[in-house]
C-alpha cells in the first residue's frame, strides 16, 4: 500500500471519529500538501477544528508545527477556532492541540 493510500485511510478514519465526537460537518482536503487535512464544525460548542493527520507524532517537523501555530494565532472567526494534530498513540488516534 502506498504512502498516499495510508494517509488517505488515516484521514478518512479520523473524519469518521470526528463525526462520532459530534462534528456536524467534516471536510477533507483531498491530496492536500498544506498544513490542514480536515476541517470539522462543532456548532453546538461554537468551535471549528483544523486538523493535521499524522501517523506518528514525531513526523511533524518543527516548520510544520510553526505553520500550524501561526495559523492558530492568525485566524479570527465568530467560532472558537482550535487547531489539532490527530496522531496515532498506542493504536488509537488522539487529538493534540497546537499552540
């Protein structure tokens, strides 16, 4: 299985997980080479989550983390905007806040 296929599967898994967590809408940026893989809307909580999916925490470079932290600081919306990395830890995906 290619790296792209593994990443796509991970993104779809995390997308389903976000829906189970109560997200009303989850958008996947297919084939994205940018800092955000998924955008999840939680209207009841008034939150929008921007999520970068990584198989392992160590795969996030310092430069990637810096871009995500800058994004967290720069965006202003009527929602609370939260940026996360979804990474597999002990066989389960966990959402780690950025910034």
